[in-house]
C-alpha cells in the first residue's frame, strides 16, 4: 500500500487550498484516513480523520475551517482548507489505518504567506 499526498503550495492568509491523499495497492473502502501536519521545529499534530463509514474528526482550531471528505471510487481523501492562517504552514502527511495495518505517505508542503 502506498499513499500519495498532493495539492500543497502557496496560499495567502484567508485563502483556500485543497490537498489530496491517494491510496494505491489496495482499495480505500476499509481504511480510516488521517491527516497530520508538522511545522518546522514543532511536533506533529493531528489535523483531521475520516473513518471507513465516513465519520469525521478534527483537531483543535481546525473544525469550521477544514473539511475532510473521501471518494472511495477514486481511492482518494481530500482536505479542503479555508480561512488559512500563517500558522497553518506545515508539511501535511496522510495516514491509512485498517486493523493492524498502518501506512504513512510522504507529505505535501502548505505555505501560507502574503
């Protein structure tokens, strides 16, 4: 199983970005997918998670600004980020879990700056 994160880039404060996490080597249906982020010099923190049945969870300060969704037909999970702040700047990583399986993908860099 491999995870490919994409869609990061430069956004202005108050702007929006949508990042994606595509799973290959298996089908997405049975996996819970989580996004975490890590900023330079800071610990990794959870951003959002969506379970196999579509239940969503959000980390502190993300709910209301971030929306996670999944498209099982495309084997892809999306994270829509709105009202971005400079403190949202980080490498965003995706994680897939099912039973005892746990996979991490490489990150995609999101930079929020004017």
